[in-house]
């Protein structure tokens, strides 16, 4: 949470990264460090998240003394867009520079009715799914709450330049959000906070490959956001082959955790199913899937496999995918197909990677202030 100060004589710095604090943590910090009452946290949140004022000296409803104290002790890392690629379908993929000079990607997906922002939760991913390009990076590190929150801030602000906004926020970019569950929970608290980014949990979806204890922890946090789960197979043998996480928590354990996941009425879990030709799109899979989901408040999202050269999978035909949708619908399962967006810029599901892939950079026209120690 603290950052190195370029100016501190002994190199030590106790400045706090504002974007990593939930409002509750900021209240505590203000009380402990400055003897200030809890409502100051709300004031500060609104200046930063509502008005985008990060120069504390301009926060006119705080006393001059407090402003000076806070200016010396709080730190607001600035956004750094390395590149912004724009697909012919309008989808925008951002390459962002984060702490430690790592790069992550976040994607603004243009859709006819509702635009969606897809954010990353880790640099790389440890889960090793065989069909996913992010897996080829391995895990470099977790993103901090600040790095997650700032992806959303940046996308909101950049979207204004295009005269648009997003309605849905999904944690389906690089990384396994529930492997980084504590930071994701904190980031979501800030994103949902009425004095923060004020995005309703109804519009947020966190996708997991199936880390059972973390699903329980996430449910207990009562964030009221939607859960999506990458099932991607209907038998343990196949799932183990394509998703090594299944060796630790098999399909039965995963489905049990989903049955126990706390949900408001009328909410349901999204079951994601990446369709891999000849691997998980067989007749028997189509028979088993509705049986597995029986009794679960779930809807299915079929994802045609997006090609990653060298990983050895194929995409089923369009007919096969539509056939699956019809069959599942006839079982009473609400089923949608996620046709890929931004394929010309490798912005689709499972195509995000920064350490190993070469991206054609289009420089962002907008200049972001990037202090030397900073970072997204
Ligand atoms: N780690 C989380 C979220 C990020 S991946 C998870 O796995 O759920 C987001 C979605 O993309 C997951 O459903 C995953 O199964 C899917 N995916 C990964 N690689 C893909 C590919 N090459 N084509 C289509 N979908 C892919
Ligand atoms: Fe990680 Fe999700 Fe890719 Fe699996 S599909 S490697 S969990 S990002």
C-alpha cells in the first residue's frame, strides 16, 4: 500500500496509495493518523471518485491544515496507457503499465445494447488452462486493489472521449480473480461504494476457473456481484486434461460450492463453456451438461474457442454451436453464445497475454502523467 518516494532522504516512505483503500480503511486511517471523524473519508472518496480531483490542496471543504497533511501522506498513482488498439467492431484493447513495469490488458467491448468492460486481476495466471493464452505467461504476480480500481477509472474516463460508457463490468481479463480473492474483494468494495465508483453489483460479474475455498470466501464477503464459473467440460477426465485445477477440486466439489453460493432472488450463476472441437462438444457432453446443472440456478454461456496458435485446439462449426444452444434451451436452460469481439486485435476471451505476445502498438493519443515510480 505504500510506495517509494523519490524524495525521501532514507528511501523509506509511508505515503499511502489512496486507490488501495476501501472507505472503511480510509476512515480508520484518518482517525488513527489525523484524528479526523469518519465522514472525512466520504468527502475524500467523492473528490477523487466522483470529481477526479487528486490534488488534495484543491479539496476546498477540508481545512488548510488537513489538506497539507494529507497532501504529504497520500499518493495517487497516475494511469499509464502504453497502447490502445481499436478493432474494426469498435472494441478497444488497452495495454496498461502497472507497478514493477509489468503490463496488463483490459478490454472495452462494444456491443449493440450494453457495452462491457473486461478487467484483469493478475499479471499472468497460475491456473495453466491448456486452451488459454494467458496461461502461457505463468503467474507473475497479483494486482493490488489500486491497480484493479484504476483500470476501471481509466476506462470510464477514456470512454468519454469516444462518447460512450459501459454498462457491465466483468473480471474476465488476465488472471484468476479468486486466486487473488482478498484484493479483488477490496477493489469491488471501492468500485461498488456509493461514494466511490458506485457501480451496482448487478452489473458486475467475477469469473472463476473453480477455486472452491475462494468461492466460499467470496460468497461470505456478501458483495452481491454475479459469479461466473468456467466449467468447460462435463466429466472429470476431460476437465483435468484442459483445466488442471480440476485435479484439486473436481466437478462434484465445484457444483456443491455453487449450490451453496449465496445469491439474491432472481440471480443466477453463469456457467461458461468454452467449446473445444472434438474435446468437450461430443454427444455425451450435451447429454450430461443439463443433468449436472439440474437444480442449480444457472444459465449457460457457450464460448466458441478463440484460436490461439500452437495450443492445439479447434473451434467447433457454427452449426454445432447453434445445435448446442437449441438443445440446452429445450432443456429449459437459458443459454447464450458469446461470439468473439475484437478478434483482429486479439482482444477476445483467452487471447490476452503481454509477456509473450507481440502486439502492434497504436499509441494512445491521450497523454497520461506517469511519475517515475508509477505505473498504471
Ligand atoms: N480466470 C477466469 C477469468 C478469466 S478467463 C476464468 O478462467 O474463468 C475468462 C473466460 O475465457 C473463461 O471462461 C475461460 O474459460 C475463457 N477462455 C480462456 N481461453 C479461451 C479461448 N482461447 N477461447 C475462448 N474462451 C477462452
Ligand atoms: Fe487463468 Fe482463466 Fe486462462 Fe484458466 S482460463 S489460465 S484460469 S485466465
